C-alpha cells in the first residue's frame, strides 16, 4: 500500500515539473517588445461634475454642497498616428504608457466659469486658481480638480480647457449643477 502512494506522488511530481518547465515566466500576452510602445494621443476630453461628500467621490447631476464639489475629466484617446502612419493598429496596452504619454503632452490646463462664480468673477472668468488637482477619483475619471474657494450658491457650469504641445485645444463644459 505504501509503495502505491509513493508511486502516485512521484508521478505527480514528474507531471508538475514538466508543466513548470514548459511555462516561461517572462511570456505575456502583449505582442510587442518592452521598447515598442504604441503611442496614445488625446483626441478630446469630457468633463463631469463630482460629489466628493462621503466616503467615495461619485459623478452626479444632483445638487452638491459647495465644499464637496469637484470637476472630473475623462480623456478621449486615440492610438492612431496623427501623421497618418497606418502601421499603428491594434489594442493599446492599458497602464503606464497611456497616462505618461498623454500627461507629457499637455502643457496647460485651465478652468473657466460659464456662469457668475462670485462678485469678483463674472461668467467667462478664469477660475483655475480656485481648483487643485487630486488623485482620489471615481472609476473611469482620468483627472480631477477639487474646488478650494466657495462660489456663490446657485447653478454653476465650468469649461475645462487642455492645450497640448502641438497647439491643439480640447475643451468641454460641465453640465449645469446647483451648488449650495
């Protein structure tokens, strides 16, 4: 009986070792080398209202306390070469290259109020200095800006404008939201 058990363990070990030898740790599904990165370009942005009150921030169309308001920005991306290089096709590997490539090309971020912000800032004023970039964001949001200065209570909308190194501007208005 003992011999039969030992034989089974040996067979298991041989099969396991053969399987382990056939698996290579450095193989991955990504079909490109580590040096070859498919570039990702910013094709546009979409801005959303975020409620930062509570444990987790979330996108919303409902009224938000002025002290808990944030703007979220989603990047609309494209992985085709703007110079028309048709050889760049296929899926883009998610992760560090996406953020790094886009972030490195953005040279200016501005926020304007589409409505009267307060007595010193009429509609159309640049209110970028009243926002601070944050990293704690809802899923699907690439960048966020928390409001540091309390605006007058009421309905507000903001225009987010990004400029890149090529001189392109991308802008998007948030939906009108009541801040109280």
